[in-house]
């Protein structure tokens, strides 16, 4: 290689090094802004839910099953007699805990419609009356009673709304942090839904639930990528 060729090669290598150095100097790294957020949305409940558990002993398991056969028809007859013939009933069982027992269990879920009348006291009165009736039926059938709980037609839609609201709340706070650091949020790195909690039992202390409203709370963890603004 002659002197001229070596000179040109050296110039080319130097230019590449200078370009790499300049690119490195201009390289920027995104900052991760992490945030936690909670949001609760509410809706008017449309359904009252009760769960009954009956236990039926016998000299043998076969006897116990025969003793339990009248449970479902007796439950339906009692509901009809008390004016709840439109109740939705789902009976599960008989369930055998283990081979050594001489007792079986039957579970029943009762779903009663809760009207949307806005007259003061109407929904609460209907809720109380339904609870009184199911409590009486459970006692007559010698069942354990769990409830009442309240429900809506589409739980997923309300949960999604709570998650969206939590994300909106998180962005507002993350934007404030980015502004202080003189950064701009450019994208979402990740979102983790930590928990979804329903407030659907009037006995809950964490948040009020009533015949007029129930709620669902979404807790999320979210991380944003932020960069210095282009000047």
C-alpha cells in the first residue's frame, strides 16, 4: 500500500470514529416513570344473590342421597309460595366429601331481580323483603345461608371501566412527574392489574354497598417511558 492509500484509509477510519463518537454523544436513554393507581366505579345492582347449603345424613350414602332428593323441589315450592316464582335457581350436588362419611351436601344459588324504580325506599324495601323471605326459607329447610350479595348484569364491563379509570388517574400523576423532570411521556412500558375488588355485600366495612349502588375497585401498577423533548 502506497503512502496516498494509507493516508486515505487513515482519514476514513478517523471519520468513522468521529461519527461513532458523535452518535454516542447524541444517544439518549428513556426514563421509566412507575406509578400505582386505584379507581372505583359504581352501578345500581340488578340482582340479589343468596347461597344455601343443605347437609343430609343417612345410614348409608345412598340413604343420604335419597333424603336429599326433596331439597330442590321443596326450595322451588317455597319460593313460589312466597311470590318469587321467577327466581333463578341453580342447585349443585349431591356432593360426597369422602368415602368414610354418611352425609352429603347440596348447594343452591338463588338469584332474585331487583327493580330499578327510583321511588324513595322502593329498592331498599324490596331488598329487605327478599332477605327476610330467603332467611325464613333457609331456616325451614334447615340450610346454612350465605348472603345477600348484590350483582349487576355485566361484571366484566364494570371491571373494564374501573381499570380504564385507574389508568387515566395514573397518567395524570405520571405526567406531573415527567414535567418536573423536564421529560415527555412517549409510551406505556407495562401495565399490571394488581387486584379487582367488588363491594357487593352490605356487611362490608371497606366500602358501602346498598340496594342503590355497588362498586368495583381496580388497583393497577403502570410504567411509562419518558424522553427529553426534542429541541
